[in-house]
């Protein structure tokens, strides 16, 4: 059996933590090789800092969060709201394909196609495009960020018991200091509530929920 390995795609530098952070930590502790792929630094979403400063901060934060969770992270330089054009223009498609050929992921996690954020939707589309070109068929799961997921289709759900690693997710989220004042604190409450509600579903303290789409 080949060693299990997992890749989590995210549009912005904090999405992999919000969407699957505790699961990443859990798998990593179990010896699974975990990689996160970030399409964009998310340089636009800060009201008053310069783009270059933001990029540096975001990269630093994402790497710090990755160390806490136990994954390796690659950040690409797609401009927010321009993923589709820049994806081939900047050869990000080739770079990620090469990376996946090396890692050979057995499980892939990405955004939901029903996520209202245009970058999250684009990240989903790009992920599916990348997966189509692989010579093997990994399992594919989707996660949600802000929206309580209410899928029209009935994909099977996957609840992961993250009672032991949920605190690492919170710790990792707190590394995103550049976003603290306008996004991270309300988000922590939401993330906490969602993990509790998902936990109840499987009679554990905390859980993360995904939908298997492939
Ligand atoms: Zn995002």
C-alpha cells in the first residue's frame, strides 16, 4: 500500500486552517503526509497596509500555522478575484501539477462550489481542473468557510473526530495576526460553534465536517 498523503487546497492563506485545520493536525499526528496549497496571499483584504507588506506577513503567518498543524505549505501568487486568468498566465497550473505528481495525494480537500466568495469558487474550479489531469483518482472532499453548508445535492458527509486536535486549530488561527482586528475574532467564535455542533452529530466533543464529492 502506498503511504497515505493528503492535500488541502485553499484560496487564501488562512482557508486551509479554517476549513480543515484540526483534521490536518489529526492526520499529521497519525503519520499522514499533509500538504496545503494556497492560491493567493490574500493581499487585498487588508484596509491599510501595503500589498508587499501584507504578502510577507501572510506568508509568515501561514507557515507558522502550518508548523503548528504539522503540514507543509506552498503559496502561489494569484491576484484576488483574478485566479482564472492568472492561473495559466503565471504557470501555476504546471507548478501545482508537478507538485501533485511528486506528492501523489490519496485525499484532496478543497472549497465548496457553493461558497459565495468568488475566490473560493475559483479555487474549487482550479482544484477540479488539476484533479482531472491526474493519472490516479484521489478521494475529493469539500469544506466550508463562512456559510453553513446547505448543499442541494446529497453528497455523503464525513465527520472527523478532532476532539484531540481542535485546540491546535485555534492556536493556528491565532497566528493570522494581520487579520485579527477585522476578521479573526468573530471567526474563532464561528469555528468553535461549528466544531461543537458537528461534534454532537458523532457524539464527540469537536468534529470537522466535509462532503465527499469524488
Ligand atoms: Zn478565503
